C-alpha cells in the first residue's frame, strides 16, 4: 500500500458523516516490524468520519482473519480477529499525538495520514494467546469446573 493511500483529505467534505474503506494488504503490514502480524490476510478497515465545525470523530472498525498456530496444540488454524476504536481529531497550534484517543492537527491542515491508527486497529486485535476455538471451549469449561466451589467448601 502506498503512503498516499492512507491519507484522508477532509477539507472539501461537508459537515456530517462520511464512510471510508481502507484495504490493507501484505505491503502495508510489511512496513511494520511486528512479528505478530505474520499471517494476517489482506483486511479492510471501515472508517466513519463525523465532521463538525471544530473537530472530527473517526470510528475505526475491523474484522479479519489471520493464519495462526495454536499456542497449546501447535496446530495451524484460522484466527478471527476484530477491533474498533474512536479517534477524536482537534485543531490547535501544533501537531500532538501524545494522547492515544485525541489527535491534534495544526490549524490549516486539510488532510490526515491514518497509517498509524489503521495499523493499531489491526495490531491491537491480535490476542496475546492464540488458541483454536474448539480447544478454547474445552479450556474454558475446565476453568469453570476448577472455579466452582460447592456449598460444603465455604
């Protein structure tokens, strides 16, 4: 994915809601040195921009599939991943991205590069532990059995 494809020009947009789709492929993922992204299939991130007079809200939503290896059994499987978050864009004297929920752009900006938030919505969807769905059900059932205390144990 070329850098320009992640840039959202907002200056000509009317106030209100505007939907966008960003198609992230192998080229996009390879530009980030995160080994957890290995196996991520091409994905689409949906972005809804709500433009107001003094700020914008960007709602990111993602659902995709990655090829993974189960951490318990070692078997390959398809892992469904999904995530969503909101980013508020305000305008100020200088660029500031120190708050993960608020992006401040300098007054007069007319576009914003969404590469980093697009990467984050995908990267943060990947679980720390990758477990096949059928094995996950067994593990959760076993944990419930271990947690349950009988009345005589109280």
